[in-house]
C-alpha cells in the first residue's frame, strides 16, 4: 500500500525483476533454482505493504516448487490466477456448508485459503519467468482478492447462522463483505482518480505523501496500523481465526456456534470502522493531490 487499512497478498501488481532480459531455460527445462532466480527478483520478500507476512514467512519458500511444476505442465499465469480465484471462492463455500459443527468446514476453508495464497505467489513467479506480466494479469489478481475475501466473509455469516437460511448472522456477514470490498475499492480508486487526472499512480514524496496532514488523524492512523485490527478481515488471517473459533466451539461443546458468532460480530465491526477510517485517511493525505 502504504494502504494501512488493507492487508495485501503476494500478487502480480509489481514490475518484472532484475535480469529480465537474460536468456533462460525453456519452461519445460527450468529448474527450481531458475524459478527462484527469475521468478523471485531481489527484494521481493521485502516489499513493504505488498508482500504478505505468510509469503515472507513460508510460502515464498514453497512456491518455486509449485511454479516449476506449473511451468512443466504448461499453465499460463492467467490460468493460475483463475485457479487462485476458484480456491478462494470455494473456501467461502466450504465454510458456509450446513453440517453438524463447524470444525471440518473451517479446516477445509483454511486449507483452501492456503492454496489460494500459494497460487497467488505462483502466478506472479510464472509470469515473471515467462516474461508475461500484463495489465490483465494485475486486474485478474485484484479481482481474485476481492472475490475471495467477500466469499469468505459471507461464508462466515452462514456458519454463524448455523445453516443455509436467512437471518441476522448472514446479514452481518454481508455487511462485513461489503466493508471489505469498499476498503479495497477505496485503495484502488486512488490510482483510478490519479490516472483520470493525468497524474502518476504513486504520489511524489513517497511515504510522506501517504501520511494525513492532520496530526490527530496521523496519530490515529499510526495507532490503528500498529494494532493491526484490519488484518482480521484479510483472507489468510480470517481463515485461521474461523478455524480457531470452530476449535473453541468444539472443545466447549457449544450447542450453537458461539465463538464463531463472536468472531462474526468482531469482524463486521472492524470492517465497518475500517471502511470509514480508511476513507478519512485517504482524504486527509496527499494521495489525491
């Protein structure tokens, strides 16, 4: 970002790495070391506010092996992005399944979100290896993030409701999903507004341009960023929290998904508050100047 109200995943919205003009082995003759060299340019893990913590911690160590396999099998970057989308949306569907208890559906959702994160690393690595980075790829990647987070939040609403039926918990899930989508839309529309005004995507001044001009708002933004409450509506973090809540409900032998419902309330509250705070933070900064 610096988009303090939104957690990013390791997607394709960055330029090709160094050595992009170097000759490299054909995709079917590539080794894992080649994928690391050309698909993971220097500084990839250090991209502030763009590389997800899970990518830095473990997924970028695993992804070159899957990218190597994808190259050998002939997958295109966009095909991998479509699979990423499918994994994320399917995670929300699995979490919502009306079965007795939420433990196994929560576990299935968490596993599918890990697959989603993995593919979100792999599509970019394959794109850079093949020199097929594109505007369409960035667009699909962003849409994949929208769909996956929205699906998971709606799935959480159904899990809190206890089945595929209308009710207040489902509506709360829809509110949270709307908030998550609006936060991303607020971020992305900064770039749209600047482009329509003939300005470069990134404002001059680097991080200083992202800081609110008001001292009070700047301090509030810094406090919110340090507490990182916004991360609980991100797909990776939310899937783990859903699993933790489901484990708690199972251990406590709750007749209703009480822990899942507490999580639903917390997530909806954070989504609503963060939607407003993120909008205020953008308007109070120099990003639209």
